[in-house]
C-alpha cells in the first residue's frame, strides 16, 4: 500500500504542478496516509523542477513502473478534482482526489481503495521553497 501511496504522491504532485503554470524551482512535497484508524508517518521529499523539465512534461509523468490512468479531471480556478486508477502486478488501486492548486503550492485529499488493502486517505501538499541550487 505504501508503494502505491508513493506512486500516487508522484502523480498528485505532477497533476498539481501541471494544473496551473508551474513555477520552476525546488519543491517540497509531503504526503501522509491514514488507514484503518492508524496514521502513518509523513513522507516528505524535495525535487528540483527546471524550466526544461516543465517544458518537456517531466513534471506530468507518473513514477516509472506505474501504470496509472487519469479520468474525470475537472478544474475551476484553483479547485481541481480527478479520479485515478493504477495497476501494479495483480493489484489495482482506485482513487478520488479533490484539492486546490496554484503556481507555488497545492493541497489534496485522496480517497484510495484496493480490494487487497482496503481503504485509505492520503493528504498531500506541496510548496515551492526556493530556486534550484
């Protein structure tokens, strides 16, 4: 389940950064999962997105090795929602997401479901913290 959560975090950040013109720079992304009454430790990472990365669409691609399909993508102003289905081996996970995005930040709440792992909620947020170094 955590492997899927990390893949989803990559997709979420990619969608968020694509939804509004993304500002190149160093981004800090944090995701935290709640599952079956337990809250997992937050996963925090940084990634430097250059103007060249954005132009090439690298910020929009899911993590390599994941097979994810986006559907029902809707955006109105800073509000965004979408559904996502990812497959890895014999496991399939679906997710419904709602959140807000801007050129320098995003926040999502994702409801994830898998027949094998049950249900989970992931809160993801990201912010541009500086220029790339």
